C-alpha cells in the first residue's frame, strides 16, 4: 500500500482521488486520530495519474483578476433561516435548484450520526442537509454521482468546504453551466473518529440512541452559541463552549492536520459563491442583528451574479465591501494548539470514558492556573 501524499498536512481527505480511480486501486483508510486518508494498492493501478491530477492540495489554482461582490443577507422566509445555522443563504440557493428539478448535495447525519454528503431532490428533504456539522464529512461516491447527474443535464448544487469544492472542480475538469458550487468559510474540520467516540459515550451515559445534534442551536437568539442534542426523545442543551466535543474543537485540538496549513482560507477561491457567518454585523448593520444569524456572501463568477439576480427577491440583503466581511478564516488558517500532540497521544492510548475525564481535569487546572496567573501579574501577559 502506497501513500498519495508526503506529509499528513498535504492531504485534506476530500476523497476525490478514490472516486476518480476507475480501477478501484484507492481505498480511504482511517488513521489513529480518526481521519480518513487514501491508500493506493499496486495491484490494479495502471499509473494513469488521474488521482494526482484531481488532488486539490497539489493543484490549487485560483483565477486571477476576478472582480468579486460582497453582501450581507438573511432569508425572508423565517422558517428557512431558523432551520439554518447562519442567515439561510444555502437553503435559498438550494430552492433555486430544486425548483428547476435539480439535485442538491450537502452534509447530513447518517448511520450512527456519522456525517456524509447526501443528495436530495425534494424540498421536504432539505432540512437534513441544512445546518453546520462540525465533523469532517465523507464524500464517498459523491463525485461520481454529481458527474452522472450533470450528464443527465440536471441542475446540481454542491455545498461544502473549499477543499471539497476544489476537488470537485478538478474531478469534473470542464465547464458545467448547470453546476452551482458553494464553498463555506472554513475554520477546519474535526476528526470523525473522535466524533464517533463522543456520540457513543453520550449514548452510554444517557442510555439510548442519539437522533439529532445541533451545533448551532439559535432558539435563544444567541447567534447559535448553544448546542443541543436528542437522545431517546429527550433534549439536552449546553453552551457551545461547555460541550465537551465543541470545547475540543474550539481549542484547536481535533482539527485535521491539513486545516492548520490550509491555503483555502482566503477570499480568493474557486466556485461560484462563498457563504459564512457575517462576523461584525452588529457594527456594519446593527439593525439586522437579531441573534438569529446573518450570512455573508461572496459572488465569484458571472454565473453567481446571474443567479443572485434571481434569488435576491427571497432575501433581505445589503451590499458591502470586502473589508466588511473579512474574518480570521478569510485571511489564514486556524493555528494548531501546542497541546495537540499530547492530546492525541492520550486519545489513542486511553478508553474515551477515561480520556474525557482527564481532558476535563486538565481544562479545570488550566483555567485555575490562568486565574492565579492573572491575579499575580495583575492581568499583564
Ligand atoms: C466545519 C465548518 C467550519 C465552519 N467555519 C466557519 C467560520 O470559521 N466562519 C464562518 O463564517 N462560517 C463558518 N462555517 C460556515 C457556517 O457555519 C454556515 O455553515 C454557513 O454560513 C452556511 O449557513 P446557512 O445559514 O447559509 O446554511 P445552512 O442551512 O446552515 O447550511 C449549511 C451548509 O453547510 C454544509 N455543511 C454542513 N456541515 C458540513 C461539513 N461538515 N462539511 C461540508 N459541508 C457542510 C451543509 O450541507 C449546508 O450546505 C463553517 C462550517 C463548517 C461546516
Ligand atoms: S494512477 Fe490511475 S489507476 Fe493508479 S490509483 Fe491513480 S487513478 Fe487509480
Ligand atoms: S485527492 Fe484529496 S484525499 Fe486524495 S490525496 Fe489529495 S487531498 Fe488527499
Ligand atoms: S480548513 Fe482548509 S483543509 Fe481544512 S477542511 Fe477547511 S478548506 Fe479543507
């Protein structure tokens, strides 16, 4: 078995190489941190190098001289916005495609709450692929499925991380007038293996099956800073920063190595639209800030401009400048935590139930030391 990348940082796990190989010579395998990586077998490989050509990390090319447009938006239909993580730009674009008998691809929960991209073609199925899932999504079979749909001359909308969008562009390798590509502003994706262990641990703790997890529950009008989940019909809700898994995510301990060196964390990307949370909406347009989410939208292409003209009737919107939408993940990747190595070492060695206790104890000690340090130094760093 041969690796297709030199260092782990050079593989974002998009799976385009595995989908493009018609000889079935590439398998995605899970490493000890719970991330998927491709492995190439010598038997069956005819050395066509298609797997290298579709790799978004090896082939990141961005069109230069593009004039982009920037907007703040929220869906007029309140139901669409409240069932979304941000301002509901994604479902508005999805409806544009569904109205044309097209298909939409987004991240949904599958068996055991694992996150995979799925295709939908009916409005009643849209909710399953709405909402942010802070877990790396699997695209197994999705590139091929999109290729088939485009051959049938259907409209297709794909929404995912910018590296997934770049992988898809390279996979298709031609202009597709009916393909709409939407990439997210991306903090980085956490380990599906750690997510699986966390779900199992919660299910054991509360003695039942988990049926939903909302990473950005907005019902308190708090910009989605609450997360909630349902086990055996009972709902549990916590602050996003108190939840064990989310705390590991936002402490930069469980992101994929490639996310810490990511070259897609910029405004200059391929694809038609970029969507994210409108950070700083309270300063740029305070009257729009109701705690229920406002999306920032960047139009990159002529196709995006044309579709914008069609969908803007379904949005409350305002035009703005690049500086208004800029946020950390549009100017560089998330920094890795200095504790990631030791964290992963303990994760690999210990059962999750023990590991989570150790993590919590370490977090309490860190918080205490922080407080003592602030008292003795009078807050000076
Ligand atoms: C891992 C991750 C990190 C993010 N980091 C930032 C950030 O730093 N700053 C910021 O402004 N916005 C970030 N976002 C985007 C933001 O959370 C919203 O998803 C985005 O604004 C779209 O919101 P919406 O209301 O328009 O659509 P929604 O209806 O909420 O739809 C969300 C869309 O994201 C897709 N999606 C959800 N989870 C995943 C996943 N794991 N992988 C691929 N696609 C997925 C869904 O399929 C859907 O298309 C991140 C999203 C994810 C998934
Ligand atoms: S070189 Fe061609 S045949 Fe070999 S693994 Fe890559 S895509 Fe498959
Ligand atoms: S195509 Fe994607 S999964 Fe394959 S090596 Fe490149 S980044 Fe990794
Ligand atoms: S941070 Fe970069 S490498 Fe990581 S998922 Fe997002 S786009 Fe891909």
